[in-house]
């Protein structure tokens, strides 16, 4: 009997909006897949692309970066910096032939716990379809 693949997702959430929304989802007892381990940062701009690439190299199946909606950042331009950085990371993924489903950048307002549930569920399903991170297997051969 084979066990269904359950992806490991690193979530990097901004403290002011996304993390508060995730907290709201938890307090509201919304059912979500237990696939995402969340790291709280003060601003999504602190989620250096090297963290995402490093997480994938050491075995994470996906990385979810979440921040305040553009224009609502507590640090004024932090999420604009994040958007520029992750556009470059997507180009690097394309160049290296990596699956772009393994990296996701979303904006989640603090009042939208249901959006956290939708995003985590959708990313989990997408990664289940993609299968395990091939980088993990290559690293330990």
C-alpha cells in the first residue's frame, strides 16, 4: 500500500498582514492541509530569494512567500521590492528548467484568513500534482 505524497512547504509570511491572516485562520479553526511550516518576518522584503532557493535545495517541495497588499505595506515599499526580486527568481527558475509551481508569491490582507486557507490548499494540490522536489533526490544521491 503506497502512501500519498504530502509536500513540505516553507511559508515566509510578513508579520503585519499575512501572519495575522494565518493566525486568524487558525483561531477560526479553518481546516487546512498540514503541509506548510510558517516563518514570520517583519516584512515580505526580508524574504531574501536565497532563502527560497536554499529551502528548495535542502528538500522543501515548495516555498510560499506572503506579504501585505501593494500599497498597504507597513514599511511603505517593502512589498514592491519583494515583487521585483521574485520576478527575477522566476526568470532564474525558467533558465534552470525548474518548476515555477514550487515558488509562489501572494498578497494576503490581515483580515483574510480564508485566503490563507485557499492559497495553502491550492499550493498543496499543485505540488502533489508536481510530485516530490527532484532537487532533494539529486542532492542525496
